[in-house]
């Protein structure tokens, strides 16, 4: 991986072999003047990496330009989405390994729910360990002592440290 724009000879061979000698977009057999293309346009990433490359015929590459193709859901994501949308229960547990595409599934499903008018907005909560003392997740040993609100209107318990 580097900031050079062109794929070198061995990277071009790898792209050609990975595509089985066919255009990754339309499937036509690649001719001598085929293009080694950046899936993420070089104008955006400023890097050339064979893992982000594909073999395209000139018409497909010229039509693509510097656009990013819209990512499509994987088969399992479509299946789980259909299951979820069919049930629409309050709680739904999705178990998948790290990097499997849970976040993409969630956003794709939320977009579908917005499209059909079932929801109007989404809220994203991203917990971090930086919010914990010393970067460690709260445990009974290092969790802050809860504070009770003394407001006459309501009683609130907070997990923020008390300043007494």
C-alpha cells in the first residue's frame, strides 16, 4: 500500500487473476487494454492497494469515474432483515462476529424502516471505555458511587461521581 497512483505489474497480474480474466463489473473478457481500477477512487483514498483494486474493461471504468459504488447487503443481512421486518418486535438480538457487518445491517434496516414510514429518526449511541475511570469498563471495584438527586420533583440516580 502506498500513495502511488498506478498499480505495479505484480498487482495488475493479481487483479487479473482474481477477476478470472473478466471485467469485474460487466463480466466481459478483458482485452490487453483493460484497466486496473481503484474500488475506492484514488481521489478519495490517495492510496493504491491491491485489496482495493479490481479489473475493469475500459467502458466500465470510464463510466464509473470517481464514483463509489453503493454497498449492497450480504445474503445473511438480507435474510436477517426480512426476519426482523416480518416480526417487528420490540427486542431483537443479532449475534455476529466482529467485522461481519452488524453496523451496516443496522443502518440498512433503519433506512428501510424510514422509507416505509415506520420510523422517522434514528439515534446512534457509541459507548467508549474513555468514559470510564482509567479507560477501564466500570466494575464493582472501580464504578463511581451513585448520586441521588435531592430535587423535590423527582428522584434520579446517576452513575457520575459525586462532588460532595
